[in-house]
């Protein structure tokens, strides 16, 4: 059985739906929802970042955004109703493919420790790079590590 969902580049018009997905997650919940505003997405999508969205029957169910200048995976979220279908991994791979097409420098992200997100990233090959001041984990991905 093939997936009904598809991945495509994100546009500024997708921001309201991306924000709805971000607010629907049950882990890595924003303690202050006002901290992330639609303009934050737009700044990245219109600047040094790029994003992708996953759609299921025309409904946006996941998204990822990375910043090419800082090498940061700024967001990678799948609506909880669509978890476990491979959507997050496809978005993850799109983000990394794009970042590593720009340079071979490591990518980085932060995530809350002890979550499914942390396990997802570790299984995907992300490595511990310490803790952020707020307690989040900093993880890094080195694409060419195995090619020595």
C-alpha cells in the first residue's frame, strides 16, 4: 500500500497550517506559545531558510524548516494523528539533503530530552553536543563521518 501523503516545498501561504501543526504536538510543547509567531516562519522561508510540508489528501500534516546560514533545523513537526507513518523521516531527509547541498558543515538542532523526538533524532544518527542553557539537548549531525 502506498502512502497517500506527499512532500513538497513550503511556501509562505502554508504558515497558518504549519503553525496549527506546531500547536497540536503533545511533546516539545511551547511553554509560551507567543514565543513562536507566524512571522518567525516567514522570516526563515523568505530569507536563509527553506522548508517542506507533508500533505495527506490535501491537508498539511507535517513540516520542517532549516536555516542554511546557521545550519539549524529550526522545526520538524508531524501532527500527532499522523505520527509513525514515515512522514517525519522524509521531512528530516529533505532538510538534511538541502543543508548538505550547501556545505558539509554539521547541522544542529535542539530538542527536549527524554522525548520521542530525541529518540527519533538519535536513531537517525544525530550526536549529543551538550545542553542548552534552558536544559534542551543540542544534537549535531555529521554527514560524512562514515566516509573516512
